[in-house]
């Protein structure tokens, strides 16, 4: 917290009788102590019920077996779920896929947007805003709509992509993209990336406008070419934003793919496009194995926590603020 | 209240709630089932979860079936059936989890045992009057009846039923110089025909979805292989006969002008007139018929191909009716519905309007039943003929049925689509499954 | 000063135009396909030669689109309102007073970022069913009624509000709630509006939870209903594209009208 709060309560009004002041002070003191909590109550209560309680419950379930059917109760099984998870090949390969999505999304969330932001930044006037507005459109569309469109475009026998590729002679047979192990996950990656590019571009554009022009002019005077300017000036000055987007991307990219996996491939073909989140969902609602899902969630939560703490530290260390 | 305290008390509350709800459920019934009294003035509501209601080609027929019941027997006896569409076969599970009344489910075969154990489905002998049950079952194809039995008791009554059919696009056949009225009989014939069609018309000659979930078993069985051992304690699809069957399919996929894609995409391709042969359930027949009329081609059909001289062994697809009424009145209400939809009238509607098989095979020759319909659509005779040779689809044991289904399906997909060694892939999956069901 | 038509500029514009094409072409293709009749739908024509409208009527027949759109609006609006309300109160508390446990609460709020929804979905699902809120808008909204993003963002903007004004109002005898509603709020209207827009878009796009909770089309938000339509084994691609186009329409209209504000909102909340 940047600013200290100098007053923890309002100064007492002048002119009140002393006894009354004492009593009202005591009552008032208690009231003032409680006030902040009162304002916080709705938020904390709701979070408690819908975030923290279930989290603890999930941790509890991780050590039990339960089919989620009312009338049955969870059965304690110790570390059984965890050992089965570790042996489960599809879970292990889903971890690999999660890493794939995380790393794979980086070009879409960092590199390409950075390029686009820089290029549009140097433009004058209206074109800049027009481009930015257009890039942003995929971002506001809902996942289901996006999936429907892409499914249609990549349909094996009726889709535009195969049609064009066949006509150009690039392929001789139509490809069933979502059923093909070599294509399914790349396509999911591409679709997620397609949607996210606009978001990052806008963020980077905003960060760029925050950089003081004088630095560039000084650098130009010093004879630095545009490449040098980019790497020595732009990137470090944008480092807070870059690290922020990097953190968000690493932490959330697999989550962003969830809807597309569910609609387009359900993790297939034979588990080549699934990721940890999707497996968790499948264990719970498809196999009705709550304990298994909870164990995966617990494991993941720990790993996730470690990663984000590390990223946080990194962020603090490497952010270069302009002061 | 500190967060820790809050958390612990909430946790305790939840655990108590769960524990109490466990105490609340009654134990199952035993012995002869009690049948409540039905009252037309006070109709009993029962819920029917059906996946056919979510499939465009089957929806109208199923709705008609339910509506007719509600308007005739339902009105007369005091039963109202509320239908719930279940497109992903998950809704009934989710609703049971949520404590909602789920009385009848159009249930697929492979996960019946899991449902029996985990979701409270009941045996017919336990909830319906014995003599009425026996009387009603007469006339239904005995092979079909066996399919819903577990440990000697009937947990599912065959409802919508079909065997795999090789649908053929008559136009593409003739364009390739083949005669659709003398269809291919063996897998070797199929491959030959497929390649000819591709060469002559440029369209894929054959399609069978690798993740089809049932015909695969027919493929294995037709070659003399087995999927699940009879004692249900081990899987046998990694043995040589089965491996050979899948290897044949893998070869077909790579060298036999086999179309690519998931089930839905293959169906679309065939219906668009761009595939020579397509193996799928007769349930799609009405949809295919309409598509062929719109597209200007004609459709033929033949039974599951055989390996060499060995007669093919088709498995059934479709569903059965699994029940879990929770009161004597519901027992009676559900029984009325079951009797109607699996009676003569029910099967007549199911066959003529949706496309499944009439399990009361006598209907095929009954002029008041389906004789005219079947005469117009000789495809059904093929179907009925195959019915005599069917083998049940594997009902995976116990609680891991969903996971086993996935493992098996994934292994088959991988074997067929990729270049992997079929024997190895199947063995790996078999080992994993065996570990689960030991 | 760069010349306007230098080679670099042309290259830049080409790249940008290409990116724009990639961004927008799918949407164009969707609209294009939605007007094609059955024989044209499988061709690659860029404009339908014989446009029809029946795809749209079919889609409207098969799905209760208006009802579902209403659901989506309801969910998005309720979510926005509740997230803003709880966020305002909570952020106010954190800024206005200093009290014991403040750091702890901050940590708690930041921690919720780490919790993926899949980790809490099972107990929430059980609870919502027990409360009987499944298939209802309330059930969809409740687990997301609080957004820590909103709280933290509002905290940032409250922090930049001049303290002296707050103290002056205090001395003047204003109640705390009054300070919030009559002093601070009117002055950060645009920030709240921007935040509201972001929250609304997020609410509109919610996927996993509404899918778990609603199974009947009439109760589902537009996206979930669309999904049921998309996954049924149908060959009615024209209608499917029509349905998708309809589902995109509301948000695209809002975007057209509020484009400036929406983009600014995202920008503002990215820069901390």
C-alpha cells in the first residue's frame, strides 16, 4: 500500500459534553473498529461461501472417493487418488499439453501484440485507432460463437480451409483437423491465440503511449537506429506491462483454452488436445469421480501457487519503472 | 471470526449436511414390488430422460411416442410423463447428483453396470409385478432381452435398438461400375469397392468413425476375437484375433480411400452425397433417406461385412430403459409407460418414425403393424436378419466404466489413425484396464 | 519524420491489413454462410449468390433465442451490478480506514486469482443444487457475485482520490456512506463505467459454470444454448451460422456504439 492512512478515525466534534463524549467515544470506538468490516462483509461473505469454503472442501475431497450422488457420502481413501493420478497416463500427458499451451500462447500474447502495438504506435491519426478497434473484435466475441465459426471453417469435407488447400494443391486429401492428432492441439492453440491478440495489443499500445517521447528524441540525437531504440529503450520501459502480460499469459493460457477444448475436441483425439483443467472437469462431471478431480485440483493449485509466487518475485525484480 | 475458524465451521456444516443426507435415503426395496394406486384425477408425474430427444433426426418420433402415451394411456390411468432431453448422456447423472427425480432413463449399454452400482437403478423384477412382466416380455426377441441382464436380473429393457448397417450411395456405386444391389460382403470386398469408387469419382469410398463406440466391437467379434471376458474380470481385445481385425481397419484407413473425421463429420459427408459407403446405426436411416432424396441419389444397405467365410457378428447399438422409481405409485406409473413404449404400438412408432428395429419381430409381418413399412424399406429385413446373430456390447464392470470406455475408445482411435503398432497400443490399454477391474 | 509512403510504411500497412483480415475474416465468413441456401453452403463463394433468410427463421424456431438472449443480458447485468456493489463497498473500506488485518485481507483477495474455477466447481455445484438454484439466473450469478479484479481496480482508483476532500467531508459531518455515494462516486463515474463494461463483457462470455448449471435451453444463456445447437448432429450449417451470428449481434452492437469507451476501459485497467 502506497499511502499511509493518517487518520484511523475522524476527530471528535468539538463542543460535546465530556461524559457523553466518553461513553460515545467508547461506543464510537467499537463502532469504528467494526465499520470497515461491515463494508467488507458482503464481499468477504460471498467469497467465503463461493471461493474459500469450496476450496477447502475440494482439499478434503481429494482424500476421499465420492460419486456426488446424494445419499452417498465420501469415503476416505488416503493418498489413493494421488497415486492413481500419477499412474494415469492421460493425466500425465495432459500436463504436457498444458505446458504446450502455455508456451505456445506466448507468441500470441507477447510477441505478435508487441509488434503490432509498436507498428501502429508510430502511425498518425485515425488509422491507428481503426486498426486497434478492429484487432479487438475477436476479444469480445463469446467462446461458443468463436468455436462454431472455426469449426465450420475447418470442417473436413465442407469447410473453406480444406476447400482452398485442396484447390491450391497443398494437400491431396481433406484433413479432419479436430480429429487429427497432429492438428487438434495446434488448432486449439491458434484459436485461443487469435482471440487473445487484440487484448495484448491494446495493453501494449497503452503502455507505449505512456513512454515519454523525449527519450526517443534523445536517443535519435545520440544516433541510435530504430532497432536499437526498440531494444534498449522501448522494451525496458515497457517491462512492467510486458511482465504483467507474461504473468497473465503463463498463469491463465490453459484456462483460456478450456471452452474451445470442450466444444471442439473434448480433449481428443485420444487425449492429444486436453489439458489439466479439462481433465479435472472430466473426472468430476463425466466420470463422476469427485475425489479424483479434487486431487488433481489440489496438486495443480500447489504447482500454480509456486509458479505465480516465482513470477511475482521476478516481476518485481525486473520491472523497470520510469522514475 | 478469523478465516480459519470460518473455514472450519463451514466445513463442518458441509460435512454434517452430507452425512445427514446419507442417513436420509431409504434402503432399496426387497421382494415383490409394491404397486401404488394410480389416479386419473391426480396424475403421477414421472420423468423420462432421453437422448433421442436431442438428436434432430430422432426428436420428432420420440416426441410423438411420448405425446401419444400422455394422450391415451397416460390420461386414462393418471400418468404424466415429463420428457427431458439429454444430448450428452450426462444430464441424468448430473440431475441424480442434484437429487432431482430421475425415473426412467434411455440408457446406453456399456455403462449400465456403473449406473446400477452408483446411481440407484433398480431391477425390473424388484419393482414391477412379476406375472405382468413375464407376459409383457413374450414376443420380444430373446437375444435382445439378454442384453440388459446383469447377474441374472434385468436392469434394462431393450428400447431403441439397431445393428450396424453399411449404407451405400447408389449413384456413386453405379458411377464406379459397381452394382449396389449386389453389395460387398467381406471386408476385402469393401476395400476393393472403396478404391474403385475413389478412383472413378474422386469421392471417399468408405467411412467408419474410429471413435464410434460400438461397431468396433462387432468388428473384433466378427474375426473371432473377444472384447471383455465372460467373467468380466479381464479384457481380451489385445489378443491376436482382435488385433488382426483392427490391423485390417488400420490398413483400410491408410490405403482404402477411408474418409477422415469424427462421427458427426462422416455422417455429414455421407449425407451430402460425398461418400460411397458408411457404416453406422440404422437409427440414422430416416435422416439419410431424406438427405438422399434432397441430393438426388438413392440409398442401399447391407449388413456388417464379414471376415472371409466367418459370418459377421454385429453388436447392437441403441438403448434400454433403466428405471429408478422411488415410491410404489411411481412403480405403477413407470410400469404403464414401459408397457406402452415397448408394446406393439410403441415399437411401431419407433421403427417407422425414428428408424430403430422393432424388437417385437412379429410386427414385421403384421399388416396392422409394420409390414407395409418394411416392404417399402427392405433395409430393415437386413437388420432383422442380423438381429438373430447379435452379441451384446460389452458392459464394462463397475465403477470405472466411463474411464474404461475412454481408454478402449482412445486405444482403438490411436491404432486406426496413427502408424502405431496395433498390438502394442491395444496391449497397453488392456493392461491398464485390467489393473482397474482386478 | 518519416515520409508517408516509404517502403517501411507500406510494409507496415500490409502486415496490419493482413492481421486485420485474420481477425475479421471468420466473422465475415460466418455472416456470409448464414445467408446461403442449401446448395450454396458447401461452395466457397465469398458472397451468397442467392441469399435466403430461412436459416435465420429456422434457428429461431429451433432455439428460444430471444429468451436466451434475455438470460444472457440478465446474467451479465446482475453480475456487473453485484460485482460493482460489493467491489465499491470493499474497496472503500480498504482505502478509508486503517485497521488490523488489512494486509491479511489484501493477501486473501489476491489469492483468489490463483484459484482456478475447476478447483471449486464441485462443491459449488453441490451447494447450488442443494439450495435449489440450478437452472436459474441466481444460481449462475451467485458464485461470481464478487470479483476481486473489481475490488482491486476500484481500490487503485479510490487511492488516487484526494484525501483532503474526504477529511473535509468528515469534518462537515458527512456519514461514511454519504462520503462514498455523494463525494467519491460522482467523481469516478467514468472509471466505474469502464469497469462495468469489462465486467459486463466477462459476464456475457461466461462458459463453464452456466453450462454446468443449466441444461434446458430456456434457462440457459445464449452461449450455452448455442452450444447445444452446435453439437447436435445436424447438417444445417447455414442455420448454425445464422444462430451464431445472432449470438454475436448484441455484443457487436454494444461494441460499435461504445467502442471508444470499451477500448479505453481495458487500457485503463491494464495500467496500474
